[in-house]
């Protein structure tokens, strides 16, 4: 049975948001946000919308996220897999992706 996440906490670490999943018994404090839905997929969308300016759907375990004017990727545990540093990114396909930075593709 899948454990439903009902609260999350965002902390800044080295200038980047770190998302900590909490369970229902965690106390509500200033930095803890209670989620609106019991659906894990709805919770992920709510968390990403709260933390990042934009985000795209997960593809092969990674989702593009936008922080400021730059794009990067997070993994399924909502940890930053590739720090935002690209002007444009694309969904992961067959284990690869492209990122545009200063007019060059990486």
C-alpha cells in the first residue's frame, strides 16, 4: 500500500529549495504546507507549483523545472537532479535530453 503524503516542508539549501515530505502527524509550522488532495499525483503538482515558476510532466523519471529564468530537472523523489542552468530544456526521451545554454545545446 502506498503511503499518502499529506504535508511538505520547503527548506533552502545552498540557494536551492529542498522539499521534505512529511506525514499527516507532522505539526503545522510556518514552513510546513498542508496539501489539498490525498492523490499523490495531485500533491506533486501542487508542490511543484508552489516551489517553481513552471514545471513540465515527468518523463522517464525526470521533470523539467524552472527557477527564475533557468531550467533544470528534478527526479521522482522531488530532488534536484540537474540544477537550473539552461535557457530551454526538453523532456527526457530514451535516457537523453537537450538543454540550451548561451546558444549551445548540451
